C-alpha cells in the first residue's frame, strides 16, 4: 500500500510541476526525477509480483529469488533517495502562478 501511496504522491507532484510550466526554476530536474521515481516504482512492483509468485521452498529457485529480492531492495532505496531530492527541490504549489480558470 505504501508503494501505491508514493506512486499517487509522485503523480500529484508531476501534475503540479506541469501546471507551473517551463518557467519554474527546476522544471526539467523535477520532471526527470519524478518520472524516474515513477518508472522505478513500476519496476519494483513487477519484481515484487514475480518474487511473490515463486515458491521459496524450492531450493533451486532460492538463489535467484534472493537476488531478485536484493535488487528490489536496492531499487526501493534508490527510489527513497530520489524522492528526498524531489522534496528538496520543492514541488508544492506556491500560488505564484495563476490558475487557468475563466477570465
């Protein structure tokens, strides 16, 4: 469930950055970081599904499952680091940019 929550938070952050437009100071940086985070989360989700569907009691598969688990753990750590940088660059909507409502 945390993966889904982080995925939704990243999608919301991406929307906020896109609404602010290319004039935003860290526009390209944030688009890149958020997109990378979303892609890594999808890869992690697929890895976790693969790991969960395999039989850990089968000794022939244990080494491969251990490797996949370590890869997934490393990607989770990388995703956390990327999201720390996303937060540091500040995605929050500041109200400095006018909304696109009726004029």
